[in-house]
């Protein structure tokens, strides 16, 4: 069974469109995240949710809106897509507390054309 | 603010040899954790090894070990008996107490393993 699963794995869309990436974890974790990996492979935190509440909201355009319907899901909705949004987006989860690693999904490669 | 620096964009090692990947970090927090993640071409992020800052003993996981120098804020990864399957991007990451559990990543080191 996949621990953290994201859909879709690949997404190609035109500029100006709105798209969503879904994430689900079956690990029973309290905290979920969205990370962005740019073309140079640099990984940066975008959002963090703990028990469905937003606890980190890094400086990202407000076109990006995370939504957590329950502890097991954290979806990412992106409005008015731009060329610069092209990247790999990773969902991750971890139990509350610091001494554990984050478990990552397989990533979603978003290409905006 | 927390920073993680990986000064080697690329490294190469021959099969069965040993290679060390460098990582330095900066934080004013006393309670933190350090990780090495591996990202093969499949894109999956895989935890390689974890080190708690309060532990003096260096972590070891099979062929992977770290050299944790707390005073120098250095956290290098040693891969022994390198295998072709070790070829990947390796990311050093820092987790601090007030970060909302989010990881701060270095820019990564691409490891090439040659037969």
C-alpha cells in the first residue's frame, strides 16, 4: 500500500488554467506538507498543516491555496497558472513531533505551456 | 533563519569505493535534527539516515554513516562500498524546533557511480 500518494503524477496545462493536485496519506500522521522542487532541484516548503490547521505558509503567490478536508488529505489548488509555476510538487507527511522524518509522495510534475 | 549548504553540486565514485558528501548548516536553535535524503531518477524522496543533534554518537545505517561535528555545524555523509544503485541526488536537510516541522533542504549533490 502506498503511504503518501499524489495524483496526478504528471500534469500539462496551459497558462491561465486552474488545476488541483490531490494528496492522501494512510500513515495516520498529523502533519502534512507541500514542497516545491524547481528546475534546479531545489526543494522548498510551501505549506504545512497540522490536524487540518495551517501552521506554515511560506511566501508563495496567493494563487496557491491548500485545502485539508481531513487529517489524511491535503490538496493543492493553483489558480491562473503561470509558466513559472512549472515544477515538481511534493506532498509529504509526518507524525507530530520533531524526531521523525517526513514521508514523501512520488511528486507531481507540473508543466505549464 | 536556518540555512543548509551543500558545496558539492556533483560527485563521482567508482563502484565499491567510498565517497563523502559534505553538508554544513546554520541555526541558532539548540534542538534540531539532521537528515540525508536520496532522490533517484524515479523522483521518489527516500530517507537515508537521521541524526539527533543531542546525540554525540554518529548515526549509521548499513553502508551509510555520518560525521556529525556539532561545533563546526557540519554533517557529512559517507557511503561505503558504493553500488550502482546509489547513483542519485542527495539532499541534506535540517529540522528545527520552531519550524512547524518543515525541512530546510540544501541544494543537493548529484552522485554518479561508475562501474
